[in-house]
């Protein structure tokens, strides 16, 4: 079964932090966006493996996201 997760990326002083919206415990940091994407995919694969080993259900909640503009 294929599931799609939503990644959020935030620029930091040291590079880029990536986190999954539907599974916030999957978080990592890379030197740039491309590096962070690869590391986040690796982190997701590791978490799936760990959850399967301990018999824990894989978190997934389908979500809809929209950008909201606000002039401040």
C-alpha cells in the first residue's frame, strides 16, 4: 500500500529542517533543501521499519492544506 505524506520545510541558520505534517515525529535537518528531502525520506523509512518491528500502527491521517494570505 502506498501512502503520501506532506513535508514541511523551514530554513534555519544551519540549513533546512524537514518534518512530516501527518507524522510530526519524523523530523530531520539537512544542509540544503535537496539534502533535507533525502534525509526526510530516510527518516520516514526508518520510522516505518521501527514501528513495524514493535507492532505499532503506521500513523496516517489524510489532510487537506491550503495557504491563507493575510496582510500584516
